[in-house]
C-alpha cells in the first residue's frame, strides 16, 4: 500500500495505522490538516474490499472534513478514522476500548465521534477510556435539528441566486428522504409556502407528509425526475450520477445528504444543463457547527470558540452566495469553487 502515491493523498499531515490482533482491531486515522485548529471527524466502522479502499476513504473523508469546517468558519481541522471490518461481527467492548487507547496515543490533535457503523452507545463505551470523543449524549444534543436549519439557510441562498426570490412561496420542491433532517426541512419549506413532492422508502413518513404538508407522494426511484424548481436530496449519497444528472428536471439541486455527486463529471453535467448545485458539505454543516460547544470540552480543543449557533447557521446563506458568485465568474462548477475557497482558507496549496 503506497500512501504518497494514493490518488486521495493530499499532503495529509498524519496517517496512523493501528492493529490489535487480540481484539481484531485494524484501523486507519487520517489527519488532513490542523492549520485552523485540532482535527475533528467521525469514526466509520465498515468492511472494505481492500486495505487500499479503507485508506482512500480515510484520506478522502478527512479532506472533506477540512473543507466543511473551513467553509463553516470553524477553528478546527479535518480528520477521519476508519475501523476495518463488519461491525455486526467484530464490534466488542474490548475492541472499542482498544481503539480508544489508540486515539489517546494520537493525543490532542484529533477528536472523533459517530459515523457509519457506530452508535452513540459505542462512542460512550470508547469515552470510558478516551477523553477525545465528541457526540456522546453527555456533551451534545441531536445534530439533525441544526443541520435542517442550516440546510434551509442554504436553500434560501439557492432560491435567491437561481430565482431572485426571498423564501419559498409557491416554489415547487422535491424532498428525497423524510428522516431526521429531511422532515425538518420539509416542515419549514411547507411553513413558508412551498409546494412539496416527497419520497421515502418508509411509507409511514410519506403518509404523514401527505397529511401534514399536503405533499404529493412519488416513488423513491422517480423523485429526481420531478418537474420542480428545487430537488432536495436528504437520504443517501451518490444520488447525482452521470446518468441521473441527465434525468433531473429541477432547476437546482441542494440538500443535506452527504456526497450527493457520485463523480465530479456528474457535477459538470448539471452545470452544462444549467442546473445549479449547492455543495452538500456547505449546506449540511449545521451538525458540526452545533457540536462546537461539546468539542470545547475535549482536551486540546478548548480554544475552539465560534460565533453563536444561530449566526453560524445563518452564515451558510452568505457563504453559498459567495461560492455561486465565484463559480459563475470563473466558469467553474460550484463544487470546484467551494473546494478552491476552502483550500484558500486552510492555506493548502491548489
Ligand atoms: P435518517 O436516517 O434519519 O433519514 C434518512 C431518510 O432517508 C430515512 O427516512 C430513510 O427511510 C430515507 N431513505 C433511505 N433510502 C431512501 C431512498 N432510496 N429513497 C428515499 N428515501 C430513502 O438520516 P438523517 O440524519 O436525516 O440524514 C440524512 C442525510 O443527511 C444523510 O445523507 C446524512 O449523512 C446527511 N447528514 C446528516 C446530518 C445530521 O445531523 N443528521 C449532518 C450532516 C449530513
């Protein structure tokens, strides 16, 4: 495995590989940047095809954390950890404790918490041996509420830039996924006069949206094809593929789901078709923004002071307008403009 030649390597400051054969632990921690402050990013626990795939995931996700925090104006850097294996088969109290002791050895440059394959209870178990755990019930609340508020600020910027409209009155919006974030987003859109079309694999939440918001229900496989003004992905990542980008009828795509663009080419297709894309890690930064007070309780992260929560969330509106302006002026996609802006803030070379 050659780290420096990996296509995802981006002058990462530190990459650590940990093994504890006795408990079956194999993990990789990647710290992309601590230029703005100690690194922060979740722990992902999943099987990977190869160790190289695990490494690439850690490298890519830690870089994305740097970008997300930088564009949210937070004094934290980007890191990410992956534990390799099927959590259902190998996760144990002993493994989680061993992992926590490894995180302690990295010291004050990295704080971590939940991600795919990890629950709040798992993070609390690790916290029994490690002070570097964020997102435990003792020190933070439900991030989905501020995430939904941040997404709404971002959608306001999209409405302003694309349609010259303040708010969502009479706007036709397709919301994909009515979970913790998507439901909050749909509720606010409805309150501000949007006409909703919704899809979810759960029939109960779809039925509730039809009753409470007067929403039109469509199949999950058709939601991206709806003839609407805004398509708001709030379920899975990778929903904008090179194929679906050609099928999308909305005039703008922006929402909560992480990594909506399956490839940068998919983003280019949207741009070529005149469809505005709001980079997801700018819109969905509310979770990490709201986690800052909890992060302040972690050793090494005490100085991470930020604006009050409502101001930080509202700043997503201005940041997104800056990104759209820059993209238009430079003839780039919003995704490329956001990345460029984040790298300037971090001081990372292009
Ligand atoms: P959730 O698990 O509460 O909700 C996801 C919803 O999508 C569920 O209702 C699920 O039934 C539905 N869904 C799953 N597959 C679907 C499909 N094929 N078509 C339509 N609906 C489908 O998750 P949550 O917390 O609402 O997060 C949504 C997205 O936002 C995820 O991509 C997550 O990574 C991202 N995000 C969430 C944050 C948070 O604070 N919860 C923070 C940043 C990003």
